[in-house]
C-alpha cells in the first residue's frame, strides 16, 4: 500500500469523523469497491487521461450520485489527481482505520483442518477476552501445519501449530 493511498484514506476518515458519518462512508466505499470489481472497465475509463477531468467527474457523479456526496467527491478527486488506481488501497486503509475506531481487531486464523463453529466461537471469545477488543476473524486451512492453529493480528503472531512445535524439538535434538 502506498503512502499516497494512506494519506487519502486518512483525509477521508478525518472528514467522516468530522461529519459523524464513519459508517456511511464505510458502506459507500464498499459499494464503490463492488462496482469497480464487477465493472473493471469502468475504473479503466476513469483512469484514462485522454478524457478530460470534467468528463471523468461527470461519469463519477452519474454513476455514484446516490452515495454520500463526500465519497462521490473523493472518488472524483482520485480521478482528477490520477490516483483512481489506488482506490482499493484507499478503501482498505479506510476500513482498517474504521475498525480501529470501533475497537475491532482483525485476525487471520490458519488451521490444519477446518474449524467447527463451536471452535471458532470459543477462539473468538478467548481472543476478545485477551485483547479487550471485538475480534473479526478470517479463516483458512493449511494442512502443512499438521495440527493446531496460527493466529496473526496486525502486530502479533501466535503459532500453536504442530509443525512449529516439531521444528523446535528438532532444533533441540540437533544441538
């Protein structure tokens, strides 16, 4: 993620805070992201420097006019400044800032086998109790772990995998 994307996202989040519309802006950015994912050609048109800035702004207003005006203006500004290609990074950074604002911690949980719903609930409860924050988890499976789980957050990795434990045993034996 570029510094430019972080700065644009921070500016938009600051405006959202000022207007007390953090959730509305977040929802609008998700909507725009979905539009751009479903219609990648639209984003390419908005990135086309051969079209003048006013035409690109007009296209943004027509397509996104039902969204909050500041988000529409934000997308227009990205077009005008030639940074529309960084929209997804801006939206991702805004989402990260919004979750931090809500005291939500994002974690990635990697397990050797798929976790049951009760295991997921127990893990989330334990993580929320430990961190003091609401936890949003994304799950994936990696059979090479052999057993156990790895939990990754922004600044912490908890490796409780059997692969890691066997690696430590191997190190001790080799010494």
